[in-house]
C-alpha cells in the first residue's frame, strides 16, 4: 500500500469489491414488445422484426446484460439507456455502448429493426379453362397472390422450372395471363405454366399452374 497514493487511472481503474464485480460487457437478450419472431444476436449485431405498420421511431426495447453492466447510446458520453423505459428511434440502425460492472471492459452493439413481411403462400388463376375460340392475346385469367399483407403490390412473371412445359404459349401483362399464340390445333388437354410472384418486400414464391384446354364439339364449330 502507498499512503495517500493514487492506484489505477481513469482509463484502467483498480476496482476492489466483494463479491467480485463482473468484467463482462454483453447484451444477453434484446426484444421489443409485440415483435414478430425471435431476436438474432450474432456477436455484436442484433436483428429483429416488428409487425408492419409499427412506428420504428418510437420503440421501447427490453434487454438484459451481464450483471450490473450499463448501457448508453452511441458511446460513453451518450444518453443512458434503461431497459423498458428509454424510447429509441430505430428508423436507422442504433448503436449501443455497454460497459462492464467493474468498468474494465466495453462493447458496441448495432441494433437493426425492420418490419416483418409475410411471404405470399399461393398463386391462383381466376379462370383456367380455354378453348379453340381463344386467339393470340386473349385473356386466360387474372393472377392472384394469397398474401396476409393486403397492402402489398404483387408482380408476376413466367419462369423456368417444374411445370413450365407450355410457358411459350402464354405471356403475362401485369396480373393478366394471356395467350401468345392461337391454340386452334392444340391437342393437349392440360397445359402447364410456372409463375413467380414477388410482393416487393422480399417475399417471392414460384408455383406451377394448370390450364385446361376444352375441345369444342364439331356441332358447336359449324
């Protein structure tokens, strides 16, 4: 011991405590009320999603840390952040600074919050029966995506893959499936195309669709 001596410094303080204070500066859990799905904590990068329509600029995060660690916004001089009590703006990524209880260790965490998107579950065709009277450009039916996010704007296109056998016979205009050639001499009763839908929010699925070719009777053709 040194009488009236200074031990340690502001940068490297000497801490004597019983029980021993934690030297970890970790965020262990992080969540937001009513969030969609689980939170992902990957080293110092935290990602989570909230329902569509949630105001990202006014959220109260709930979190746990290493014992008695404390959290500030941006850096050591930033606003103190208290679990469940501090309102934060997550419109852009938020950086949190964490210091261990014994003030020997610090960490930075980037928090990324986005809106949850429901991926379309199925593609429907409003009408799937055609016959010899359908000529090039004729409307077969309207493409419809089954999507819980009713506000999404969907785009459709023909793609290669399972079920694309007759893709060349059709084209898509907006959400309309139309014929690209006359089918007067068509012999197959079932035509198959493969369609992809994109909800514009990262949700994409592909699906084969079947069109039935109905052969008109010779009497009806006279």
